């Protein structure tokens, strides 16, 4: 039976992740601490990797209690309190990105990319290995950083997780440990996976080759009706129920209900 292999949250949206052995699921379905903070510009738009390749040059290392973060580039490094120095964090990042910004906080559901599916994104290790094999020299760990999924499961074959999404608008139910979820769709990818996670250098033709290979290798269990294009991988989820518990842990089983 597939099981949970890795948990990652991204405390500041678009910056580096933080790995956990267990995580609390909030009533909204978001994972506690995931995308809790986000950089926005004066128009209220996210300053993210879709818009600013320079954001890939920023490294973020979080204290274990997630109260502080050390931000760095090749030229500078500084440690900040996430609660007490949000303006300082915004100013520091704004200089790197070349635009004034603010650091906003949302403790209820964070700042997810898909506002209709607030749960964690999920992918299998076999899928990561398969996609990385499509591009010469691209290691699985780099592919993991590019796709930025919250939950990575141990499952075979590649794209096993497509089973968790229905070919209709009716969501499938599945469980991770004692928590119940709905598979809402297969995530459409943006410009971020095309770029090196450390310096932002893009692979020419990445999205085109990804789409070609994805269509070519689409498993029979994949919901073909949900692919308006094939630049998609990992699934988006919504919370179905926490009545049996609100914590998920590495090693938890993953099964369709």
C-alpha cells in the first residue's frame, strides 16, 4: 500500500521549503505553517517565481520552531524574526527583487496557488523520478524542489497519484492516515519548474518537452478528461474530514476510500 514518504511546507510562499516528520491539518485543509507568509507588491499581487526569476536566488533556512528565518544570497545573509521583523524581511527581499513589497500573513489557510483547493499538493516519488529522467542531468532532488509538492508518497508506478482524481467534476475521496481528502484536480504547472531552483536559469523548451512526454506516457488510469493540456503533475486536494484526527505523519498509509 502506498505510504507517506515526505512532508514539506513552504512558510514563505515561493521561498525554500521546510521538511517535517508530522504536521497538523488546519480546519481549512491547509497544512499548519504552509504558505503562511507571502510577499506582495503595492497592487496586492504575489511576488513569486512566476513573475520574478530573481526570487530563486534567495535561500531561506528556518529555525526548527519556525519563529525565525535566515535569508541569504551569494552576497548577503541575515536572520529575521518572522513575527517581529516582517517589514525588515520585506525590505530585504524587495532589494533583491527590485520592487517595494510587504510580507503578509494568513494563519487560517495561508496563500495557496489554488484557492478552490486549500489542501496540500501530493505527488509520488516514482513520478518525480520519471519526470527528472526526461531531462538530461536533472536529478530527482532538483525536480522535487521545482515541483514543490507538500506530500510525497512512496508508490509505483509513476503517476500513481492520478488515481486520486476523477474524470468527472465529482471528486474522489482518499485517506492519508486518519485524515480524509478529496482529489480535486491535477495541478497545472507554471514557469517555476522550467528554472533551476537555486539560480533561476531556465531549460529551453522545458514545458513543451514535459507536455510531450506526459501525453506520451499518460497511464490508463489517469483522468484524460481533466487534461486540457499536459503540462500537469501532482494533485490538488481539499479537506473532506478531520473527524478521526488532524495530524498526518511520515509512514501514514494512502488509500482510496
